C-alpha cells in the first residue's frame, strides 16, 4: 500500500508545531545575543559565518543574553561556556574570549560611569560609526550600484 510507504516520512501536525516552536526559541535566543557579536558581523563574510555558528551553538546549549548576564554576575560564565560543545577548538576559544570580553567591558563600564560617550551613548553602544559613514557615503554616491540607470531608475537613452 502507498500509505505504508508514506507513513515512514509523515509526521503529525503537533510534532511539526513543536519543531517550529523550538526553532523560534532558538532564533529568539540568538537574536538576544546580538549585542555580544554585533561588532564581528561587520568584519566580513568569514568572520560573520563563524560568529553566527558560535551564537547558534550557545542558543542550542540553552543560553541567551539574560542567562549569560546572570552567569557573569555569579562568576560562573567561563565554566558554563566551557560546557558548550563546539567541534573546532579555535571557535571554542573565540567564543569564550568574545563572550568573556563583552561582559568584562560591560562590567567595567558600570564601574566607570564617566567613560567617554558618543551622542549620549557609551562607546560600545554607539559602535564604531562605520555603519553610518557607509550609509551616508551611499547617499552621496547617488545612483552608484544601480547599474546602467539614471537617478530615476530608468535605463539611459541611446541615440543611433
């Protein structure tokens, strides 16, 4: 029967809904950790790919930004990060150092509230400003990047 062949690959709606909820929880945990990894997302494709993988491993281990913050306050952060399973030892070292450095900077900013600010935001919150400069440059360049189009988006007229 065809039903016997299909049933090996079929799943119930509730099990699929559970998978979706699990994936949504992973995605939410990953998004919550963006402040830790945001500076690395600008460093090119290879570094971004590494950091996205590391962030996913942290989320799969059941960690999110709030839990990492609590662990940092309890001085249990490094011990918990060492438990996260990552195949590449270089990525594991990068993960531990990145997360540790983020919370070290965060705690030193709290201890030193007179740290320099940029437009009312701490230096870390303000980022390096490159993103805004790139955006402004794109506005100045006008129609660059649109190929053979004029400012209205139309292809140029060729007179024969």
